[in-house]
């Protein structure tokens, strides 16, 4: 009798173990299936957002191409400069897009010339921009050393590999043109506060690009003018005057300088741009994607996307 009870007890325990194992297996299968479903939905949503953003790039390219045919200059009254949307593409999918002229900013890669050697005039202009923004001019030397081709720190404010090797973790200066202004965050002590203060006035473009005086902020214009606070003191007035087209004109800049000053900077300013940044925001349900596209319009009017980044400039 006792033997039978023992056998029944063992059978019951085995049954419980089998049920427990089956429950664990079923739970694992259900979890894996749900995870795969969410992953597939995420991939599909990202793919959908990417396709919508590529459509926005095509529209931006068309606007830039047509503007290039109609105008010989680029100003904030042009069609490309007007924001698009928000507009509902299909049920639950919304698109917003805006183009910005990056040549209205100071190009950090202009701090060195085509040979990777520090450019004194660009350094002067950038020093004045930093001063107008209330920042230390020592960052001009640090950024120049980050980009220039040599490994010798400039005097007195430079920084090369020895400075970065002492960081944790250690790294080295790239000593080449940058592709994103966010690289400034890699400079020891630069910090988020300085970055946010400087970010609206700088760009990372191929070396040698001129500043578009029709779209540049007041601080960038004043840095060109030798540090005079002619346009940066009243940005609202600058915005108002630009509603009528390009302002200030090239002649306005020239008249604000001595002949010697103008001779130095006249090749650094232009009223036509080749590099623009498209910011595309795609909302799908409760999910939002932001794509930044660096677009180039060459002298022949052809448009191409040079660089794409999701979420960061």
C-alpha cells in the first residue's frame, strides 16, 4: 500500500514538473514572439520614416534647383527658406521639413587652408566671433589644432595629442577637417554650455566656403566687419530688413570697412550658397524621427545629399 502511495506521489511530482517546464517553454515562446513582433514593427516604422524623409530630400532638392535657375543669390525670402508642414502624408504619418543655409555660418574647417595649415585671417574672424558671443578666444587655437595637419600645438592656446592622451579614456586629435560641429564636445573643458552658445553660428563644411552675407546671423557679420557691433546688437531689425530680400548687400559691407580691410575679406563673402542643411521631422503615431541631411547644390545646379544623420546635427 505504501509502495503504491509513493509511486503516486512520484507521478504527481513528475506531472507538476512537466507542467512547469511546459509553462516556462510557452512563456519563452510567447515572449520571443512578442519581442520579434516589436522588433519587426520598429524596423518597419524606421524604414517608413526613412522613405518619407527621402521624399522630403527630393522636394528640397527640387526647390533648390528651381531657385538656382530663378535667382543668382540666396536670401531668406527664397522659396527654399520657407518651412514645409506639418502635413499629414497618410493616416498617422506627419511630415515637417525646413532648409537652412549653412554658408550663413562660420565654417570651422576654414580655420586651416587646403594644405592643412592654420589660416590667420579665418582665425582672426573666429576670434572676433567668440568675443562677440562672450567666449574665451583660447578655443580658437584649440579648435585649429584639432583640425590642422601637424601635431605641434600652436602658441599659446593650442592642444595636440599630449593633451588628449591624458584624458580618460585617452584619444588623439584627428588633424583633419571635421564632419560635424558636435566634435567640439570632444575638446577637454569645452562643455555643453559653450557648445550650445556657439552651435547656431558655426558649420562643418568643406574648406574654402565663403560666408553668405544675405543669410548670416548678426554676430557672424560683425566678426567679418572687424568686431563692430553693427548687426548683432539688434537681430530683430536684421530679420525685418531681410523680409525685403538680401541684406546687407555686398556694397554695405564694403562701405563699412577700410579699403585694406575689404581687400582682405572680399573673397570670404558671397551672396550665393552651395551647402544647405535639411531638417526633416517624421511623426508616425507616437514615434518621432528627425533626419538631418547635408545637401550640396553645385555650380551646375545639380543637387546631391552629402551626409545624413538621425537625431543629431
